[in-house]
C-alpha cells in the first residue's frame, strides 16, 4: 500500500492527463482523476470527488491536488461529508501546482514515503525549479576534484564521481524519476551538481541533456554504493534506446 493521490480539475481531460503523466513515473501508486462535472462538462463534481476519495485511499492516506479555487471548495465539501473521522484525518488537501505537485507527490509515494512526506513533496513543487537553479549556480563556483571513472573520496569524506549522460533526451521526466527513486533507497545524503538527488523537480530543473556532466556526491553509510549504482544508471542510459 502507499499514499494515494486525487487530482481535482475543472476539466476531465486535464485531470486524466496529469494522472497519466504521474502514473508513468509511479506505477504502483493509486492516482485518481476527478475532473469535470457529472456530464464531463467544465466544472467540478461533488460525486466524483467523493468517489475519488474512497478509490484513492488504501489506508495510508490521500493527498488531494486541485486546479482552481472552486475545485478547492468542492473538495473541502466532500471531505467534510466523510462520515468516518479517521478517514477524514488522513486526507490532505494541498495548495500546489497541479502538474508539478502531482508528479512530485507520486514519486514520493512510490518511494514509500508517509503521508506527511508526500504532502511536503507536493508543496515544494512550486519552488523546485528555482531552488534547483540556485543550487546549481552555487555548485558551479566550486571544483569537487572528481572526474570520470571510479568514485573518489573528497577531503570531507564524501564519495564523488562525475559521469556523462548518454541517453538521447537526458534527465527528462521518466529517467529523472528513476534516478530519484534509486537515490531514495540508500542511507546517504546525495546531491547531483549541487541539488538534492531525492527532489524530482530539483533534478529536472538542472536541464541535463545528452553529453552533460552529472557530478554525484554522497555522504553516509551507503555513500559509495549510492554513487556507484547511480553512476551506472546514468552510464547505461536508464535502459532507453
């Protein structure tokens, strides 16, 4: 089981499209689209939201994202009508960009994060790109001393390695999600070109294309294994042709 997602939009096509995108990166997560009116017109549906809350909840909680203000009103009404207090308490309605928030939350849920952490992932979506750019700029001002090849130990005990992206489209959404999920499996603090390796939006904000260098740096008990396996993932092209 994992935290589920409910996407509430005024358009059924938008809700379904965002759900499909997020599901491509988090196949095991329950992601429910509740878009449009009961007749699939533009608007929101109390019944769709209420049904979606039930469908998305496996027992670990539901994170709800929405597109416009009246979608929030519909969602809050549906939550208020939940008869079970325990169910109501594990529903979190999050004010975050629908697309970015859904993708970030889905990847966090796929990694096995709890409800609070999935909520946090969704909430950071709005500032993810800016944070990534700032961190990258700061990192570019220093030379880690790491080069292509085997992982090396830095002066502070961190393990570092620089690898080159070989897949055609670089760190676009799907490989970035694979990278973040693998990074989350290690007992280590990991960054790539100065940004948090467990933040999908920060990784994507780097804009790493084919031929770009990725400097992977890790500290902690699993640091060397993390650097080796993440480097291998990049060097093998994420399984893409």
